[in-house]
């Protein structure tokens, strides 16, 4: 029987996700463009329990922002952290039927395996594998107003098909289907 990973609200704004898919993973080195560790977490729309916990934490962060940063009200230009993969400008197959969050941190997240042992090889945790993560929602009021997501820690749960450009093996790239040309003249043409 497969183990079910249920999301949990750890504090009013801290969540341990259920089983989610990792995308745009920059967990071992900072991403050049943002100078942060970051990833996207793809949450299936069918995972109602995880989405309920996440939405509860977002509401707590919104309430804090309203009280402490936004002058007592939700701003008209409020930006929420939960994005619908089905309405992306450039649709991607992996994002169909999911919501996604962009999670970032200045601090390198701890990355562990199913037994909570540290994973040191960056190739072991990649865009497309399945993980759960601890994340913290927080309000912000710089370069817009909204709720952001702090990436805390990541636990790899299982393998998945790699996302993105993907790589092929050298064995596949250099198979034996090349034609041999014996005539030097043909090579010069």
C-alpha cells in the first residue's frame, strides 16, 4: 500500500506540504537571476486537503499584512502566491491540473531523503521528482504588495519524469545508425 503524505499546518503561516512535484529546482546553488535558492511546487488540484491547508496559511499571512503593512486593508494590486497552472500564458503539460507556488530563500534549504538523511548529490533531487516541503507564507510590501513563500526544507519522496529540457544519454545520441562513407570525394562535397 502506498503511503499518503498529508499536508499539515505547523503554525498559522508554516505548512508542510503533501506530495508535490518539484519544478525549476535550484536547491543546492542559488539561481543566478534572483541570487536565491528556489523552486516551484506543483500541487495537484485534486489534493483538496493540501490546498485547504495552504489557503489557510495564505489567509493568516494576508491578515498579518493587512494589520502591519497594508494600512488596514487588502491592497487593490494584491499578489497571491498560488498560481493556476491551467491558465499560464505559455501552457506546459506538467502544469495542467495543478496549482503552483514559487518558494525562495536566502538560506540553503536542507534536502533529505525518505529516511531524513541528507542528500548531497544535486542530481538526486531534480525538476520532476516528487517531494514534500516546509514553506512559510509571509506578507510583503516592496515592489508590490502580496504574500510570498519562504522555502524552508525539502524531503524527496520518489522519482518522477524529469521536467524541462531533459538530457539524453550518450548511448542514445551516438547510436550505430551512421552511414560509412569510403570515398574521400563524397566527404568534400
